């Protein structure tokens, strides 16, 4: 799957692609490290669920 996405990114002149992994999933993290993928330190992942999601949808 990652090979396909990498090829697609190159074909479409994308400079990168990004994805997420849970911090406890060390086997997968090691795999990504072997690909020379770099963990991003400057981004924070946010999630909006439940009542907060409903309340935001009601705005505007």
C-alpha cells in the first residue's frame, strides 16, 4: 500500500505524504523508521467527537 501511495505521490508531483500511527505500535513504527520516514514533532493531532462535535455542527 505504501509503495502504491508513494508512486501516486510522485506521479502527481506531491512533495510528501503523511500518515498516523499510535505511539504503542512499536513494530509498525520500526517499519516506518526503516523506510526513513521521519516522525513529525511540530504537529499536534486533534479529535472532535461526541457532544463537542454536535455542538460545533450546530453553529452558524
